[in-house]
């Protein structure tokens, strides 16, 4: 039996609220063997109290050893097996700039490039033109019209942009036109099935018109496209869990991921303080809240151990504002680890704190990686966090009699 | 490769006996954060000694967050993935009253209901007639004869009964005839494929004859049927594990579940003392014994913490009678948790005690939930308990050369 069908069949509704607080890249590493991680170094009296009353565990974002990007990392936390539910490169790039993909969209990542007189690529990134240049060139491309489809061209950064085709009967089995080499021309687009072939023909028309519009540009006189992908088919939070879900996130990527699973986006917060204000204002209107806190990841990527510690302490200081709302289930975790020592996302399991009245308490006395190893939730794949959340909220009925 | 095929290919026979003692709903919760569970509160010197010598762990009945009924809970312990091997509602109801389903049976749950003069349902449960009334009405229905099939009608409780059709070429893809509403008539049965269509036609004939037989009844003058299901296809203990298996259980549900996997039922015990006597008497005749102890679940459902503690202590006191028989592998666990705090089955992992001469001992000093968190078996899905049992009994050969 399909796992999501099982879940759906068990869902019961009540008024108990679930709050998922994702501190991006929360998991860390000690700088020296035997030392403390960022989370263990931080003074976190509020998290520690919740850890004493609740249950800890370790979340494996995808599978042991697999380092996830933000897409799979969040899909896992949201309850979608990241190996089964894939977000194509183009769709993820569009999502990451806050573009709301619709059902019949096909998205691709675009690169401006430099072509010589023979049409061969001399620079695959057009000298990394500044973002303002990218914006100007995208305006040009927006004048292109193609029969039967709506087109969207969105600047990303430097030489990168997003192309979205919207219309019935499109397909995304289209090859990359980037040959991944210089001295050769961009490839023709071809489709592997009839809808994709139609899409490829439209893409080739787009490229031909773009070449004319860009012909006089000194650097960015060509373009390549890759990662063609449709909007991923993800059952929504409402369908899957019967939850009216809201997302309170600052950055476009996480807002986009939340929208893909049917969460409503609340406001345009610029800070954690804004986020908490939105949470209070909307508390009565939703069953589930996803709050995304970015700074534990960015300080990890910077390799700034002290800054990450401080960002964790700032989050801890804000917790009483959340617990004051009395969620039935409060979860604090990350979508992956971002150890300062590695200055990047990593595969290490992520500490999870689950607080609820129905928790089986465990011996854990504080919130940290070593302590979480003896937590009652054990080590588990992130995709099971939502079932655990629902269960602790009394929102999952019995399987079988 | 199919997991059960792997297991089958590895099975070796010897004379080492395995005993699985299931304390139903064993896992619990502390009443207050940081407190002790029922099992941790109970004085269990015998279990504690076994815990010191053996290995502990935590069993996840189905998947994290999923609360199982008795069916999936036991299928997991017996080594059948509860998401793959489903027992339909009708088949489980028949099993639960000790009806032995055969290969060509289709079972359904029946409700007596009250119909008005137009044949519309006015009470879906016929005023919850007393069980004696149900028995009397079932006697009437037993006079019904249909061509080509054998019929069984069995009372359950109050307005509930079980209908079983036995014969070649039946199917269970038949809709519920209960419209789940009053003011409308029961639905016609329809089949989704030819064998099920034949079954549906027989069911409609049965209902028509029953209507005549019940016409003069003041309350229970109609009936509805739901949960049509065939006997689940479960490879037997003999096929799968090469084990001659016996079940010693008091209650019909667990006797029925054991029979579905090919265990032989020993006697008609009425108490733990009866069960232990049957165990001694039959010790030489089987390789595997399943003993079911109900009272840890019923006291949990009652929310009676002290009573559950006492039932655990009574079980502990009986253990020397079991160890005196010198099983090669002794397992004590539950099919799910039934915390008194929740007064119901729950999703929380269940402590497992596995004692064998081939155990790797772990630091655990007593049998309890917190202690089991640092047990050598870790947290694992219940379906892997039987392979662990076979391995510790030296009954599983090497996989691959």
C-alpha cells in the first residue's frame, strides 16, 4: 500500500496546532575531536528546558551519507520521500527566486553566454556579467512572443536567468542546450516524446529570436538552457494531512518550497521579529506553521563558528514568544547540517527536538547532537517527522483494527 | 530480491526453541515529564536479570508515528510487513471471533439495522440490540441457502455479526452496502470484477432472503454489510521460517491472528497459569511458541496505571516457569504501546528484550523504555524481530558466500 495513501486514510482533524521551526543547517561539528558543536556551545536555556520535557532524536535528511540541498532537505521535513519526489533543476531555480510555478509550466535554468562569429561558445558564462546587466537583457527577452504559450523570463544573478513556458500539452523531457564546452555551438533542443518535442520546438524558436535581440551585445550575445522541468507533483498539506498550513519565511527559496506543498505564505517578513509577529497575528487561522530561520546555515557556510553560536542563542531567546502561544506540538530541527568546520551542507544527522504533552520523555537534559543520540526518537529519516508530529497532536488514527 | 524469499533461502533447521512472549500494549508513558513508565515502575527482578544478560531494543510496530491495531501490530511481530500484508476489515472481524477463514472465503462485517416501511434506514445499529438478540437473529439467517456457496453467519456483539461466503471463484472487490446515513435504503452490492460481481449477486440474494426472515422484527428488520475481504495471503511460519509453531492465547483475536500464519492453537486457556501449563505439556512438540498476555493492554486502555504495573509484575513472577524450560531464544515485547496516560494504543516504540546465549550484551541493567533506548538492538521495525530471533537460535545461514 502506498505510504501516503496510508497516511491520508488515518488523518483525523482536531484543533491542536503543530509548529515546525526549521533552523536551516542546524547540525554542526566540533572544531576539534571531542569538542562541542555549535549547538552544544550555544547557551540555550529555553531549548534545554523543552529538551528535558520533550523527546530528542536525530533526523537523517535523505539516507545515511547523503548531503541534501535545500529542496530535498525541506521535502523530507515536510514528509515527502526526497528520493521519490524530485524537484527538477529548472523548477527549483524558479522556486528559489519566488516564482510560483503552476500546473502546466515547464521551467529551465538559463545562462547568458558569449558566441563568436561562427556561433561557437567562447564563454559559457558571458564573463559573469553583473546582475544589473542580466536584468536589462531579461527585459529584452521578455518581448519575445511564441504561439500558444505564455512566456516568463526572470533574472537570477550575474549571467543566470529562468525561463518558464506556460501552456497545455508541454513536456519536460528536453535536453540541455548547454554543451558544457567552448568552441562548439549551443545544442538544439529536442524532445523525447511528443509534448516535449513541441516544447523543444518552442524553445528553439525562443533561442532564435533571442539571438537576434542580443546580436549587438558585446558579451551576452547568446544563451543556453538546462534542467527543463515541470512543476513537481506533490500532494498538498491539505490533501495529505488535512492541515491548513502557513509558512513564515524570509527567503524566496523556502517560501517557494512551502508553496509547492500548498502552504500559504504569510506576509513579507524581513527578520525573526517580523516572523513572530506574523505568527501571533495568524495563530487562530491555521493548524500548522512552518517557520524558517536562515542564519544558522549562512553562518555555517561562512565557517564562522562564533556567529553560528550567536544565531542559535538569538533563536533560543525568541522561543518563549512561541511557547506562549501554546502549540500542541513544537518541533525544532534543521533541514540538514551545515558545520562551520566544513563551510558547507553536510550529511550528518540533524538534532530534532519534539515537544508535546504525549511525548515519552527520555534522559536528554539539553538540546545538542551528543545528547540527541540517546533521545527517544532514535535516528530516523526526516520523511517520518510529519507522521510523528501528527501522531503527537492526536491527528492520526489507528492503522488496522 | 523479495525479503521473504531471502529469509526462506537462509533458513536452517535445528532443535533450538524460540519463545515469543507478547505482553499486549506493553509500552507506556510516564504520567509526568521525567517520570517513570508503567514498565519502569513495576518491580520486575526476573525481567531485569534477563535484560542484564540479554539485549534490549525498541520496536517500531509499523513506521514512526503510526499507531497499529492488533492485526498490524501482531503481523509485524510475526515478521510480515504490515504495510504490505493487509487483513481486510471483514477478515479481521471474522478472525477476531475465532472464525477460521479458509482459502476460498470472503468475509464481511454485518450490522443489523432498522428500516421504515419504505425500506429506508432509520437506525444504522438497530438500537444496539443486546447480544442475545443478535444470537437469536443470526440463527434465523443461518437458514438461508444460496447456490454454489456455503454460508456462515456468526454473532459478534450487540447489532454486529459476521457473514462468510465459502466457495470457488469468489471475489472481495464488493462495495459496502452501508450508506453511512439514515433516511436512505441500504445500497445494492456490486462487484468490480467478474468473481466479485458473482459474489455481489449472492450477497444481494442473501440480503433479500434476510429481509423476509426479519420482516416482523421490531428493531432489527434489515442489515448492511461492509469490509468484504478474502483471507489474507500470508506465507505460513512453516513455509517462511521452517518452524513448527504453536500459539497459546486466551482471546479469540490473537488465536485467529496466529492461525492466519499457520500456528497451531494449543488448548483453550483461560489464564496465564493455564497458558504455562500448556507450554510445559507441549514443549517437546514445537520449535516456536507464541504466548499472548492481554492484561497489559486492557489495563492501559482503562487508564489504570497501578493495575498495569501490577499485571506486569504478575507476568514477571511467572517468568521462572518459562526460563526453567530453557528456550534457546526468549523474547519479551509488545505489539504496540498502550500508555495509561492516553487510554489507547499509541505509536510509541515498544521495548524489546531478547535473551539468548548468542546475545551481544549491552549496558542495560533493567527492562524499561529509557533503558531500552541504549540497548544493543537499537530501534528497528517490528518486522525484523523474527529474523533476529531465528539468527539468535542459529536458524539462519549466511547470505551470499
